[in-house]
C-alpha cells in the first residue's frame, strides 16, 4: 500500500463544514472523551498524524509503537500536507475518495448525493486530489458558532450543544447570521440551500382572474311567445302539439270559435263586398280584426273566399319548443288566457351568482366558458351580457347573465352549469406572486432578496388578485426580487433573533 494511501482517505473529510463532517468530528470527540470547545467547533480536527513525521494517519486518536500520541490535524493545517502528495496517477476507474459540491462550494460528502438544486455531487478520485485540495484549503474557515437555539423555535438558547425534551438537537447559530442594522436578515448560503429558499422578480403584467361560479340555464326572455286570444273563445280542436314538442312558425296549434271575431269578420265581409262601401269603414273593421288578434291568414281567407269561416285556426307565432300547453278540446278560454307558451332555445342564458368580493372585477363582454354537469365533454363559449345591479341580501352574491349559442338545443332550461369568467384588465400593473406575501391580519409583508444571503422584510399595500399573483400598489418596484418559498422560515428566523436581542438587552440592563 502506498504510504499516503491512508492520507487520501483522511483528506476526504477536509475543507467541509457540512453536517456530515461535524457529525464525524463529534463522533471523534466522543471517542476521545475530550471536551468540546469553541475553538474545536471553529476549526475541527480532521484526522491524526504520526508524531514522528511519518506518512501514517488515523481518523481516530491513537498511539504509535513507542506509546506517543498521534498529533491532531485541523482544517487550517491542510496546506502543509499538499506538498507531500505524490504525483497523481493516470486517469482510471478507481473508486472515488469522496464527492464535492458541483457548484464549487466547500461542501463534500463521503458518498454520492445531490445538492439543493438536484445536481449530482462530483466524484474526486486520487488523480484529482492535487487539483482539488489547494482549492478546498483556500476556502474560508468555518464560522464560529455563537450559540444553539431551540429546534422548535422557542426563545431558549444554550452556549453548548444540547437536546430538547423530545430528544431533538438544538440548532447552531453561526457568526454573521445576525440581523443587520438596516433590518435585513443574513442567512448562511448552506442554510438557504437546505431550506429550499426560492425567489422571483416583481414584474408588470396584466392581472387576470378566473372566477369560477355555479349557475343554471334559463330561457332567453326575448325569445318567448304565448298563444292567447283577446276575446272570449271556445276551443274546438287542439292540434297534436304537446309540451316539449318543437314547432315551426305558422304551424296550426288550435282551432277555436270567438263570437267577437266572427262578428267583426262578418262586418268586414259585407263592406269588402259592397261596391259603394266606405274605404275608411272597411279599414276600420279590418283594424278591429287585427285588434282582436285575428291571424292575418284568417283575414286573407275572408277576402279570398267571400265567406266567414266558422272557426279560426291559430298558428304558432315563432319557431321553438312548447314549454306550456293549457288548451283542451271543448274548453272556454277567457280573454288573455294563455293557451300555449313557446320558447326559442337556439340562444339561452346562463345565470350565475358571483361572490360580492369579485363584483368589482366584472365587466360586460368578458369571455366565459360554461361546463354543464350533465355534459362533461362539452365546453360552451359565451360572454357576459348583463351584470345585475343589486346584491342578494341572503347570499351576498351578484347575478350575472351570460349569453350562449345553443344551435343543437342540447342546453335545457334549469340545467345546472359551472361558469369560468375570465375577469381582469389588459392594463400592465406591478404584481408579485401570492406565495411571497406574509399576511399578519393588520398588514402584509414580503421578504426582499438583496443577494449574498441578505433578506429584508418590506411592508406592502396589496390590491387585486388573480391566477397566483397579487397587485402591489406600494412597497415594491419592478425588478425587485422577493422570496416565494421558505419565506415563513426566514420570517421566524428574524423574529427569533429580535426576541433574543431583546432578552440580551434585558439581561445587560440587570
């Protein structure tokens, strides 16, 4: 075995302040029964070397053949050993000695692992040592541990490592992690990586919100017609037209006899056949028939046949579906009584109820997508035609009317639907991700990422929200960078430090 082979294995622990190295150090310290001091934590022992200057090293305290203790080698003492390394062998498939941070940091690992961004640590083989160790030895020394804090966030600190009542290790707080004078909080890069802190830029964008609300299909009020007489009449015969049937404009629905229409028709026939009849009287009688709502076809039949039909055939006033049939053979119909109600369903309305807090976002003309519960594979497109002016007192909602084309008549009145209204304006406004906002009830805060591990809390005034973003009316400018993930951890960190500084000030005052 080459004399420096053990050295390679020991140096795999070098230049690291990661958890794996600290655990190894605490393990060595526990085996040697030596007390843990601040200096030891600041500059940990990496391995032990031959007291006589030989090439033998050990990961644990031991004695040589003469009973002399091996000498400890700390991180700060790596540099003198670099010159003793042999020339690197040719590139080979030798097993890696350790793995180093892919981003050039001083973190190393005994086995394969990934960093916080999912990148694999880079293997370091014997051939790589001469190139890697000088860089690792030039890394700054580990920061001094100021104290240890309660892992559950309680205002309890300790000058030495300890465990809480649940057996959890207290968390070390390193030098340089204190809050700065301008209120910013500084977090160690390693801690930022471990906690998954992410940030995004504040940008100008149109704020669009998708308002999802329930509703129901209703008949277009403008496309409903009724069949009714304006005088007393008797139903002679009802055509084969039932509720739900589709009818065409002019299609006969019912035959009835009306004494008033028959009398006016007789007067019209006499005046129309008279050679000396007054044209004004004829026109007056004709208008009387029209006033009684006699069908134009009935009046034309009198002029053509020169006789008064015994009954009147009443036609459908429009294309549509019969929603209501009240006519029965032989019945007496009073003036104004509805015999049939017909609706054109080629265009229908969807009436939806929007929550009061979204009322201000609604505009006539906004596009809407409608999905019917009974038709899961169909999406109907429409637009907002009316925003009703009143708020329902019981439900605190505003009603919105959406007009929908329904050429195949698949949408039926009272069918349940769900609407997705694309609300918002095209105006470019300053927005931030909703996940960046910490709302305390009285105010809203964001954490400004100032770079180099520095984070500053900033109070903001918010406006409209939509699709994961919120309008920032004051407190931020375009291109500011805000924390969007782990911001509550940073906020708790700053609150804990403020509490500790308050406690320290109180202790000093005593």
